[in-house]
């Protein structure tokens, strides 16, 4: 997983999945940890990941 500062106050969170395209979520915010957790919660809610630990 990578968490990179994007343009402005945006964060790009990419989850690398073996043998598949990366899952990317972009969120606005000032806090990297909150953006990371929020992106993982979104991916879990839509069924792209089963679980996560931060």
C-alpha cells in the first residue's frame, strides 16, 4: 500500500493486489493517517478488501 500527497489537500491511497490492478482511492484532508483509514474503510465497504489493520 502507498499513501501519497496528491494535488492540494488530496491523498492518493493505492492498495497493491497481486495479479490485479491496484485499487486507488483519492481523499481530501490534511491528515495522512485519517486519509489512509478512510480509504481502507471505503474499500472494505464496497467489497474490494476483506479486512485491514492500521
